C-alpha cells in the first residue's frame, strides 16, 4: 500500500501493520483481564498516535501482540482505537457542548479519556453507558487523578443528552457534513465540489467503516491458505477483485500460523491490483521507485519469476532494510541494501538501494522494462485503515505532495527502456495528485503514451477502470481503499 507521507516524526507505516512498542498493564493475578483492559490498551495506543506520531495500525498491532486479551477483547480494543480516531471531530464538537471548557483547553490525557468514553456512549450501540462511564473514570484515575470528577460529570451528562446532542445547521453543507461524519471541513468542501452533495455523504460514511483485513497469498496458493486458516478457526474467504487476495477476520494477522513461514503478507486488495497493472513479463527488469515497506516489491518479484530483477529504491536507509526483511520472509531472493549494481549483473530477485528517486543514483545504469512509482501521497483514500491521517492533512499538503510526485516521475522517466511500461499509483482520491498530476507529467514527456488499464487487470477488476483508462477505486463505490493508477508506455 502506498504510504501516506508525513512531514516529520512518527514511524513509517507498514503494509503488515507490525512494529513499534506499547505499554501494557498486566491483568490482575489469576490471569483474568478486567473490563478495563481492552480500553486501557486502546487508550495507550491513542496516546502513542497523538504524542509520538505513531501510525495507529503499527501501534495497535504491537500492543495486541504484547497483550493477554482474548479474541473478542482484541476486536473491541481495535474498534475503540479506530472509531475514536475516525470520529474525533464529532466527539470534540460534542465535548464543546458538554464540558465547561473547549476540548483544546483540556489536558491531553483527559481529552483522550473523554473521547474514548464519549465514543462508546454516543456511537457504539452495544456498550452499556454505565460501563463506559465507570471504566473511563477508572482510566482517568491512572492518567490524571484530579480530573476523575470532571470525566464522570461530562460522561454522565452525555448519557442523559446523547439523543439530543445538536449538529451544525445543514444550511452550511460543508460544516454540517464535516461534523456529522467527522472529517476536516476543508476536505469535505473539496469532495462536495468533486463528487456533489448526493455522493459525498456516502464517501464520508464509508471512511468511518472498518477496513477489511486482507492478506496476499503467495502466488497460486490462495485456496491452500484459506483452507489452512479455516482449520485454525479463522474466518477466511477469497477476495472479490485480486486473484491472490484473502479476506480474514483477525485483529492481529502477524500472530497467525504461516506468517513466519512467509505464506502471506497483509496487503489491501486495491494495493494488490497495482502490481498486476504493472504486469511484468518473465525475467523483466523492474524498478520500484518508492518501495517501502515492500508489499508491491515482493508481488512484482513473484509475478516476474525466476531470472527477474526488481530494484527496490527507497530514500530512507531504515526503510530499505524493511523492504529486504519483507522479501526474505516471503522467500524472495534479496541483495542489499545498496547492492543493486551487483544484483543487476546477476539477475537476482530483489535488490534494495537506499537513494532518492528524484535523483536516481549512478549505480542505476540499466534501463528498466517496468517502473512502478507508488508515490508518497496524502493517503486520503485510506481513511478507513488510517483514520488519524485525516487530522494531519492540510490543503497545502496536497499541493506539496503533488510537486514531490512530479519530481519523482521526472527523475525516473529517463530510466524507462524503449517499449517499457511505467505505472504511477497513489492511495488518494485527490485530483491534484492523480489526474491533474499525470496531465502535467505527460505534457513534459511526449515520448510516453497512456494505455488502458483493463487489458492488464483481472477480468473481475475491469469495472474498476474509469473512462480515461485508469484504475480508480473508492471506498463507497467498491468497498476498496481509494486508489488511482495509470499505465503508460514509452514509444519505441
């Protein structure tokens, strides 16, 4: 999956959702978790996201791996994390009505507990309000004891008034929808302009639904993986769009049998379609220009087969190491990091190279049959899986990242062989980073021309191709993350 770019801080997100650390309170002696344990875990993940800049999926996976929670409480903790992050805007709006101080004036630990408790009271039907209040007060005693009375009073008031809490007047559609569906107002205004008043609420609602957990089985092994997972008691079914996709009900896929063996990786179905669109021929030389964490890199290596070379270019050395580790776990031959020159001569599977795609290193003297630019982007198509991203984005980020994306495309286009194919992909639905950006790029490179994506995708995915021939997915239309991908070929 394309990584949502960040200016600074935080861990790079991982397609596998694994890594990082999280504090855990042990259950009382005797081993039985208390009713507060799942909430305590969720609160600590929320702290890491807000204070440390961690990605929610990474911090949550680490916390669950270190916990003693059973499957039901793991699922509850995950729902609390993603729901509280997704609904933060609406929760803060209600807090402004319920508390004596605006949310921004509250101490961060108190604000986090109130958001977590209010989410359960206002937006979760099956959580008894008294349990949400009592456990929130208990958590407050741990993180800010002096505020326990405040938390108790605010949440009790929310319990009484939850059915009548007002929203902004619909006469201002962008503001009303922004609060009602908990998205930044600037973003809602853009989507109203792009999609209109009928479709925009559908997209906003879909963003607040939990994204499915999707695995990519090693090529040709999907049926075997499904049977193995079902034998472990894991609900598993084939994906609708991609031939190696498996949809599972599992809060922490990295703990499943088969992970360490490399039977699968975690990768959204829309993301899997991008490598299929690249469609590398056997033995091809492929450049993955923005490779971390390696999901598409390894997929390309599998598709190209023995004798192929996939050079995984990654600006940050630590992320290049992550790509190599992902490839090794999945059984793909690896050279690197910084071994692309030698690997090119020997035709290895994957070679990692720490370098900036805007200025490709001199070591890349070869010309590539296929290039994938899985560009750093705003990530606005992945708000189901990364709800925290919506609160860190600004309109300036859209413009800044579009310029970065164009610089990357300009940097790698000269490396494309005559007759070679380049695929540009993002996980955003922003026109400035997609259609408009591609138009700017093609205007400056007259020797490349677009190809229709449907000819290079599974037949099941043909309906995901737009009128201009690009892969274009939306959460509310297709149940997929919002992705965009265009395929071009250099003239011979």
